[in-house]
């Protein structure tokens, strides 16, 4: 009698355990859970990418300092002259050109319809 009770209890416990494990797995496979897992992985990848970029930047600054020391360059970055503006176009950050065009002044230095 005790044997039957033991095996009945063991079977019931195994059934409960298997049912709980199957329900947990099914909950992990719902669309909401998969979306949350994907978002977590994306955030984790973003943090790793940011850490990598910071490591690259630190290494770049270290190497730049080594090269400056080897070349004997002691000027700080603030002392460098400002970049020159190009005469060919507007500087970065300048106001965009107006949307309407004046037909009396063509955008090309020559008239394309003119016979040559």
C-alpha cells in the first residue's frame, strides 16, 4: 500500500512540475514576451556598442597624445586657427536658400537653350 501511495505521489509531483515548466515556456513564447526580450537584447547591444565606442575614443586619444609627444607638438587644440570658409558655398549652419527662384537670374552661368 505504501508503495502505491509513494508512486502515486511521485507521479503527481512529476506531473505538476512538467505542467509548470510547460506553462513557463509557453509564457516565454508569447508575442509580448518575445518583444520584451528583443527590446532587452537591443538595449544590451546598445550599451555594449557605446562601451566599445568609448574604448576606441580613449585609445585614439591616448595614441594621439603619444604621437604628439613623439613629434614634439605641444600646442593645445584651442590654439589652432579656425577652419577657413569656402568661397564656393555657404558655411555649415547657414540659412538655406529661398524656395522660390528668381527667373531673371538663372542658376547656371549660361542659358542651356542658347544656340552655341
